[in-house]
């Protein structure tokens, strides 16, 4: 603090800590040197090791930024503090960084590593904020890093981080549009997200990056509709606007019959005249009409279309004007005519909001009233103008009132208009007069009344009012000039007084046009005008020439000289336009020898009957812009505006929106359910469920793994009904699963055996792990203990098993595959028995079946294997490799396989099961291994010598090899009593690991620590037979000795294992996409293993 | 979405700028200044201005223009609504939203803006969440911070954003648990010269101040919910419950918030609580005009009409007014020609009146505009529509909260005009 006060003294003690100084603006000080000096102070403060000083310095700097002063020269000093512990300093540094990184790209790179570290933080909020800042730094060099970070965050467990990822997408896109394809992948992934938190943000990203990829929406359409009400308000706006566009491409026009009706002669007006009555009547009436028409062309609304309308309607009650407007435009563009009316009330409500809101809403209402006048008629009075309205609001309200005017309400509207004319706001008065004119043209009955009213205004003291009236009257008179010669006379008199050019021009035009109605006055007016010609405005001059020409044609006797005079004046006018006009008219009307045929037609040319002008609303046809959009407001296409497509002629296939498997029936882990609970829509509470409770996710520190899940009834309910909805594809799955289950029963015993064996060595480790993971909650340790107990249970039978194991060796393939499969399944079952597992009948086997039954079952399986001898094709689970061919081995053939069981004498060794068959006619004796040649570090545990292998017999033995986590071959000699054979065992990389059991959380955590170099990912196209989850699991587990990790998403399969020797983790993820595309990701500290594993897995999955 | 934000004061200076994407030069505001110059009144500046490369969307609040710069298509209401939310947040944080307050708290303002928008898209706009992120400055905290060097930034990151009730912060604790609800109704009416009502409507809001521990779940029911014609809710209100039972069921945010705003159906006749007798005349040729105004209460159900303020925009020709109020004080601004009369409470026994003469410009002809009269008033303990809260129940927590409901009627803020009319704003 002392240092800081010293600083204050330096500055004259005028600035207090925590309060940025405005008075001490260096620029206003005027001297640049002081500017420098000051920045030196700031640098000093930033370099100090006191947080208070740093904070003070940062506050000053931020204040500078806020005022738009340049603080970029401080960049090096500031960026150093990016890793500061003080959270406020850190935040302000972020603010600074984001502001100046673009200008100081090289220096900005210094900060990147901090954020990269933050991306791996266990706290979800820190991960999110790191991603947020990282993606806001507009430095092109870090695009790949951003891309990686976004991809990672998009599959983060925390919905908040995923939301941030969605926000980051448009940032990256604007920085480097080349990334579009990759970003679309991420968007696609995030669109499938089921949390409300993410929905709004990802749709926003969609709209900015790839609004044309409407196909990405299909699968998510229903989900978006259903989530909509719980999405935050800003997201709602974006989603609704996007869905409007979507619906326009996917559904049929619900008003198709009504438009037929209109064509058939039924007008809008008659249609709506009942509006003042009860809405219901109106609706019934319409429905009746619609149904009558339906016979002609049946229209059935797509249920998805209906879903959208139904789910957006409650949002009309939102407090957010933008949401209300979005729903209103959706209804206007998509709803059947009879239903559009519901939006009127909500829009009228918005008129009581801030004037800016009113401005926008009125613009949209004005457009709507042209097409659908009826729906606003009941609210006519809400558009009455208040003296305190800003002028622009008044004018818009006038517009709406004019649009709403019809025969029934015109008298009230006109009375209202009359009072407006007395307003002090002249712009508004002028607009009112124009509005009266429009009412008069549109509604024949009141035309005379209006005209009379306007004529009265001609005597108004305000010239602007008069001028405006003249212009409007001119337009009105064009409709029935013959009746109104007295008005024309009256106006002719006005030329003496009125000075506004537009009005003068209008009067002159009128007189010229209808000079036959006022034959006496017209020449006189021309005379006066000729006198003042030189002083008139251009627009008036042109009309004088016009008038002269017309009079010359009709009344040349009186006006010939005058016309000549005017034309002569015009000939020397300064304005070339007027000179041209004069020349042209002279040639046209004054017959000379040269002028040919044209002058004969002069009269026809000038005095042709002109069509009366149509006074139209400026809002007409604006509805081709999507309402509520900026483009609509400006009546011009704004950048990035997405056209609202026309309705399709015939509806595209609605089945594209079918989601094959309702995801939540598949939710396969507690993680998943937890998420679901969190996202349970708030509003659905009212449907009989208990009120929302604090969700598990709300504890920030355990964000990565808090498990306080109370089992929800919903997810525990049997999923039969949903499953029946599944497509045939999944039915097949089920059948397969069914088969699996049967197998399972048989093999449970084996599995348990292997488990228990494994557990013996793993237990200790696991125990330690449990202690380490104290943050994990009870339930998880429960699960651990549970599995332990199941192990101990099975240990009773262990001895038995061991005996049988030897037999089992003779048929090596079935045990291993289901073994892994089983392991996974069982762990899931252990996790919680509320799991809607697709194999309910198996569930009890694990938990309840007595040991004896288990043995029985196993006995069954064994007898099976006896029946089907060891010739079963080695295609499935365990692959047999040939060690010694029987020809080279002179009758002795040896095959080996990796049994995938722990090699009990040495845990670091891979168990290799050798299968010896003596095909020779003589016995083979003393089978053993000699002369082992190994790479350094590798070790071999030989099998015990086989004393005798009689002719025609077979036997097995197990040896252990420590491959030292490499695929180097182990070379040795296989010796019999007579011969030695050089053989080698080369392990496929998949066998160099053993499965480990991880929870999803642990997996995520571990994975996040194995990024960058340690991550290898490949895109692939899945083999046609291997497109379902089940097949993928099978193929991966066959290719590599990994165990499956429960996973929240059905699009992803995760596997984990660790290398046998070093115990490095090996994590594999297969993320599937549409059309068999998939992405394989392997994370492993040992890059060589990782690379090779990727190759192997690719092969396994694509063939 | 929103690129940048500029705050412009009444004299046309940019006193704060914030960019969420690439920096946009402040010269873009020149277009705004042009429009500002063209506009006769400050509120006449068009909310949306198109410039060659950008669009400017602005709102005017507390005599500060909040000018947002956008570059591509975005619903204008989206931006406008957001800007208003920003102003509301400032007001919430600093008590007032003035240039001075913003300048004094520029760092907090900056931090707030940073949190509210990410890449131009709103991130956290709920005040409960923001207050957890950035603590509002108080005198006490400022002092403590100065001494201890601690900060305004929350040490813990907010959790509300992640929960199903994003509007409520977690871990709320109070020793006194209280929930107050203010039912405030505003009448908007236009009355013509002869005293008959042209339009009249009632809008109401229920503002709540809820200070309850934990996660309370409240329900509020009305005696006469059918009065409510059109409603809009705070996001916390369960819409389906309202649709089905006409009950407001919600988990409230912590602190002050607007629970509901409503409109009373126009079928119900609106009782105007006061009447005005007026006689304002100008004689042709004379430079004097007479001004005579009397107010009286009407249909107030025995409640006193308070804080009455009458204002009238007199015609331009009026030079001065020499009036005599029976109670209260009046002022006349000869420049804007605005007459305001602060009446105070209306005593039914002795009706307030304002009488006197106006002097007109010599030789000017009789003004042909009619002045409008705007009246503001307040009636305590009465909601003019007759809306009554039936009961308030709390679930989910054990303690007994203290509950309070207050009714008030006001004249509206947005006034209207007629020949000779009373605008009740």
C-alpha cells in the first residue's frame, strides 16, 4: 500500500486507489512526454510483485481503453501478468489482451500457453474461461490451437464448456474461414447436444458459419422444438428465427387453400368483417370455409409443423421483446391464417415498452397490417397517438392506423386524424394529411369528406399544412376531376400565397391537366406565373412550361403569346433541364414546316388521360423480408441476411426428422443420467414431477465428477415402449444382443474367473487408487467394493476354474471376446441396477445366481465346447498365430495366441498360450525353449518342459513374455528331443496392453492429459457390417486388449487399457457419424504404441 | 452480432467504448451525430441507422445514447432489448445510470460488459449471476478494498449458470426471510375536451423483492385472475401452471425483480381517479389569455390521491403566465413553454385550482393549437383494476417467511394527447 500511496503523491495525491482518473487524461494534458512518463509508471507498477499495485495499474489501463486511448505500448508489461494469481488482475489482463492481441500478434503468443494450461483445468469454469479468451485472441497463427481446443471442448463433459465451444466457433470462423468444414463437424456434434445451455449458442454458431446447411437441423428439429422453452432468452430468438427458415423449406404452405379462396374472388375484407365479434366465431367461420375448401385440395399439417407452432406459442408471454417478436414473425410466416391472430395481443403489449422497441414493433405491425388487417383491428385504439410520442413513433402509428382503416372504422379514425392536425409537431401534421389522402383513395365512401376536410386545411395559417394538403388534393382530384372544378378554382387562387415549391408545382399541374374545367382561370394563372417565372424553383418552372404547353394546345388563341414568352424565358434558363424541356416542347407544339408528324399528336401526348396515382403504403411488399429482421426494418438486404425461402410445392420427406433411437433410452451410464437430470426442463415440473432440486452439477469444484445422483424414476422405467419405436436396425441389434445374452450366461463363470485372477493383482493398485480418488463420491467407491465382493464370491470357485481353464484353452476364442464384453457389461450393472439395460434377464445372473448355478452354466459351456472341437475358425475372438508349421516342424505344429489373461508369475509379462499338436507318427519328447534371443529389456518366462507329447495328441502351455512395450519379436529355439526350431513370437500391438477399468470421468480426465503429441486421430469409413455400436465394440476389443469405458453418448465408444510393462494408459475413442463415417482417436503416452494401435484399429474397423 | 458499444452523452461526446470483436473506429459514430443533429428532439434520433459498412442501433436512456455497432443481419429488437438490459444492470449496480456513475465505475462497467457479451452474443444477463461474478460496489466495500487491496471480482465462479435455475444464485442466506410484492398499476388515458374518455387502459406490474434463504418455491394466487388479459412473465414463472390453474408458481431470483407485467382487459371500464375542469381561452386581438384549471377526485374508493403533478405544453405564442395556485407550486418555462404545477395531495373538501392570465406575444394571432394537459398521480393501497392477491405459499424450505403485499396506482409515463385532454401517463 505504501508504494501505491507514493505513486499517488507523485500524481499530486489526486487519484485514489480503485478509482480510475478521468481528470488526468494524458492527452488533455497536451504534452506527450508526460504520456510516456505515465506509462513508465504503469510499467513499473505492473512489474512490481504486489497485486494491489498491479490491480491499480490494470484499472488505469482499462480506463484508458474505455476512453479509446491507445495503451498498446504497454503490451509486454501487461502480458507478463497473464498468469497472475489475483483473479481481478487476471480478468483485466484478459480484457487488455483481447483488445490488443490483434495489433501485437507476436507478443500475444506468449500468453497462449497459459490458456492451454487452463483448458485442462479440472474446474469447468476455468476451462470455459480459458477457451473464451483463447478464442477471442484474433491471431491467425493460433488457429490450429484454437481448432484443437474447440474440438476438445465440444466433447467436454460440462455443458457450460460446450456452450463456450459453441461461442468460439464463429470467432474462429471469422478469423479463418478456411476452417469451415472442420467447424461444421463441430457444429454438427454440438447440435446433437441435448442440454438447453448449449442449444442457443450452437444455433447461433450454425447461423453464422453454415446457415445453408439446413440438413444438419433435420435430426435435431424435434429436440430443438421441445427444448425451446427452457433455452435462455437470447438463444430462443436465434433458434426461432432459424426454425422459421427451416420450416419454410420443409413444410407445405398452410394457407394454400386460403390463397385459392382469394383467387376465387373472396376478398380479404369480407373475410375479416366479423373480426370485431368474438374470436371464436371468427375462427369457426374460417374453419368452416377451410373445411369446405379442404375437399378441393386436402391439406394436412405436418405434425412437426404443428409441434413448432405449439411450442413457440407460450413464448409470446416472454418478458423479452425480441423473443416475442421472433415468435410473432414465426406465426406470421408459418401459421395458418386463422391462428396468426394470437400474436396481435402480444405485439400490442410491446407498444408499451421503450420507444425504441415501439419503433421496431410498429414497423413490423405496419407490414403485417397490409397482409392481415383483421388481426389488429380490435386493437385500433392502441395505435392512437399520444402527444408525448417521438415523431417517428407517431408517423409509424399513423401508418398503422391508415392500414387498418376500413368502411366501419374510418369515421373514428378520421376524427382522430383531425385532432392530430392541430398538433404542434409539423412533420407529424404533414404525415397526417398524407394519411388522410390515403384513406380517401382506399375507401371510396369517404373520399368526398376527406377532400372537403383537406380543402378546409387550405385556409390553414400554416403554410406547410397547406402545401401538404395541396399535394394530397392533387392526387385525390385525379380520380374524379370533373366533379371538383370548384376545388381547382380555389387552389388556383392559392398560387398567390403559397410559396412551397412542391405545392405550387402541384397546383400548376392540376390547372394544366384540367384546364378545360377552368377555362377562364387557367390563362390568368399562366399570366401570373410568366411574370414570376424567373424567380421560381426549377420544379415550378417545369410545371409552368407544362401548363403553357397544355393551354397552347387547348386555348391557343388566348395563350399563344404567353406560351411563346414562357418558352423564351426557359430557353435562357440556367438549368439545362429546363432549356431542354423548352426546346422539346416548342418543337412539339408549335407547328412549323420542319416538324413532322409528331406535332399532330401533341394534344394526345399532353392531354392523354393519366391513370390516377395509387397511394400505397411504403410497407407494401416488405414482407418478402423476414419480419423482425434488420433487413425488413431498413427495407434493404443487410449483410448476412438469409432469404426466407418460398414454400415448397410438395413437402420434402418428413422422415428425415425421425431420430432413429431415442437417445435417452440408450443412456448407458450414470454420467448420462446425471446430465439428463440436469437438463430436465424446468417447466416440465408442472407435470407432476417433484420440483427442481439443486442439481448435481451446481457444485463447481467437483464439476468433473460429482455423483450425488438420486435415481430418477423416469430413467429407471423400463424402456420397452421406446425400444419398440426403434427402427428395424436397432431391432437387429437387439436380436444380436439377445444372442449375446445367451452366450453371456454360459460364460459368466469364465469371466468371473478371469476377473478374480486379474483382481488379485489389480486389487492392490485399485485400493491405492480409491484412496487417491477421494474426491470421488461414495457411490463410486460403492461400486468398487461391490465389484470386489463379487470377486470374492467367485473366488470360491476359483480352484475349480483353474482346473477347467486348462480345458478351456482348447477352445480359445469364445472366452476372450465375451470376456471383455462381459467385463464392460458387468461393470455397468454393478454401477447401478436402475440402468435401463437392454438385457434385463442377464442382470440377475450376476447378482443373484448362486455359485452352483454359475458352475452349472459353465459346465454347459464346456460341454458345448467339447461338442464343437477346436477347429472353430479363428475368425472371432482370439486370433491364433502359427509358430511352427507342421511340415517344417516335421509333424509338430505349434500355434500360439494371446490369451489376454494375466500371467500370474510376472505381472509385467504378456501371457502367450502355445498349442502344440503332434501330427507325427512318433511321440515328441522334452519340448522346451532354448537360446532365447531378446532385445534389451525383454524377458521371457518359459513354460515348463513338456515331457511327452504322444503322436496325434495335443497340449497347451503358457509362457510369459515381457515385450517391454514394443512389437519387437521374441526369438528363441523350440527344442524337442531330436530337433531345434528357430521360432519367433511377434505380438500385435493390441496385445501389449491390458484392460483397465475407468469411469467416464476418469477417462475424460486422463484423456485431457494426453493431448497434442499424445493424441492421434484418424477419420475413417466404417465397414458396412460394423456400423452399430455393438460391432464396433467387438472389433476394437478383438484387435486390442482394451476394456470398454461407459460413455454418455451413443455416438461414441471409448476404450481404455494400459501397456503391460510400463503401465502407460492407452485410451481409444471411436466417434461415429452419419453414413458410416467415424473418427478414431487414440491417446497414449507412448506415441509408437499409439500410432501402431491406430493402424491396427483402422484395419479392424474398416474391413 | 454486436460488434462494439459506444456511450454518447447529451453533448455528443463518446465517453466509453467497448469492442467485442475487432476494433471499430469511433468515427463510425459520425453518422450517429449527423442523425442526432437532424433530430429536433433527443428521442427523435432513429434507433436504427444504416451506414456504408455498419449499422448503428441505439437506445436513449437517462440522457445517454447507447450506440451498438453491428455489421450483419441481426434482429434489431435483439440488440435493443440487450442494450436496455445493460442499462438496467448499470442501474442495478450503481443506483443511477448517469455519465458520472459510469465514469466513476468504469472498471466495473467494463467487467460487466465483458461478462454480458461474448463475441457479440449475450452470455450472462441475469443480474443474480452477474452479481456473483462481479460484486456491486458499495461504499463499505470500496473502503475495505482500498484498505485490504481485495477486489470486486467474485472469488468463486458462479454456479447459477450451470443449474436448472440460472436466475437464482445458490447458497443464499438471510436471517430475516422476507418476500415483498408491489402491485403497481398505471392508467393510460386520453380524455377529450368535453371530459369523455377516448381510450383508457390499465397496465400493471408486480415487482418483487424476495430475500429468502435456500431454494424456496413460491406460489402466488389471485382472487380475480380473470382480470389479467395479457401477461408477460419473468422466466422463473412456470407457464404451464399459469395456463392450467392461473397460479404463479416460481423459484424466485434473489433480490429485486419484476415478476409479472400485465394488461387489464379493455372490456373492464377503467375508472379515472380524477377529473379536471378547465377553461383556457385566448381572445383574438388581445394579448391576454385566461387560464383556469380545477382538479377533483373521482372514484378513488376513499383513498387519497397523492403526488399529483399537472403539466401542460402551452402554445408557442404564450410569453408568460401569471397564475395563482390554491395549493402547491407552479413553474412556467418561457423557453419550452412548459407549465408544471406540483399539486401534491388532493383534498376533496377543498379542490385545488390554478387560475390566472397568460400574456401573449403582442400582435400575434390567436394560437390554434390546444394545449394538452398531462396529469401524474399516485394512489397508495389501491390497485385501480381491483386486482387482489389471494395468498402466497412457500414450499421447499422450512422457515416461515415474512410476506408483504403493497398496492399502488399511478398515472402512466407515456402520455397522450387530445384537443384538450388529460394524459395520464
